[in-house]
């Protein structure tokens, strides 16, 4: 069993939006995909959401080299007991994934436990409220959410290095 960084996200997040945010944070270039009725949706080439063999989960694949020079994948859990419907990602506790967790919680709301094997959680004691709705379906909320995704930006080496002390695994990123 490995040491993971548990990232709890609010129950209104969509797996595709989380996948796209991770892709952007890891260096993917977001593009504006026009929609039939006007407006746009953010796409990130090289990011896939695939079904899992576990019905309560999906796999998020990052099919390009991230800042650490490798491709990544993580399981997105739709059902997490004791969390009031929160969603869960449990990637390895590396500086890169800890930085991704912090950025996801800043964007979507939620909570991060940077090391699930220690006695204490190192993230916020309680869930951080989302800064906006995570599941907009109509303008202007939809457009504002897509614009926020476009503006997310890639994690810098400074962002990643800031998480080296709290990451349990001291890999290259």
C-alpha cells in the first residue's frame, strides 16, 4: 500500500472538469471548443476520462509528459463513505500531486490530506467552500466557469517545490 495524497472535492464537481483542470495544471494547453448554441467548452488535448472496472469510479488519464517528465493517471471516486457525497482523488503523495491537490481545492473547494499514512491531516481541518458553483449549466454561470478553467494556468516549479516538505514521497516532482 502506497502513501497517498487524498483530495476531497465537493459533490457538485464534474469528473470532466476535474480532469481538464488537472491537465491544465500539469502543462496541457486548454482550447476553446465552440458549442452549437454559442459559447464554448474548455478542452485539454491529451486528457481522457475513462470508465473504471469499479462502477463507483472513473479513471483520469494525462497522456502527455507533465512537469516531472511522465504521464499520469488517477482514480476519481464518486462515492466516498462518511463525506456527505464528496468526490475523492488519491494520487501518490509527491510534490507535484500535492501541488495539484492544493490548486484543485483552491479552484473547486474541498480538502487535502497530503499524507494519508500519518496521524494528522495536513490540509484544512474542514472542507473549504467552493468559490462558485461547480456545476453550471446556463449562461452566464457556464461562461464564467469556462473562463476560470481557461485562466487556471500550469503549476510552476515554485508551486511544486513549495510542496516538497509536506509530500511524503520525495520524487522528482
